[in-house]
C-alpha cells in the first residue's frame, strides 16, 4: 500500500471517508514523504491533539522517511 493510501486509511478509520479525502490537497507523498506526513499530523492534531496524531502516524514516518 502506498503512503497516501495508508494515511487515508488512518484518517478514514478515525474520521470517515469525507475527511480522509483532505490528503489529496497535501504535498506529493512520493516526492515529499516527510512534508506529506507533517501535513497529515498537523491536520489530525487540530482534531484530536498533537500527541495522539503523532502516535497514529509514527509507523508511517518509520517506514517512509529516512532517518538521518
């Protein structure tokens, strides 16, 4: 599953499919995976809090963003 699909899945489970469509407006996940995930976390944090949002997306950061 691609990063965008996985992010949509997380949002869809929490908030429904209409809200999950918002990721279509975020940065290109293929070119800018970290920026894309940062936008997802920011978006979700406005609804459920930053700490919880980060926990939801942490596995995707580990999988898609190279750690330096």
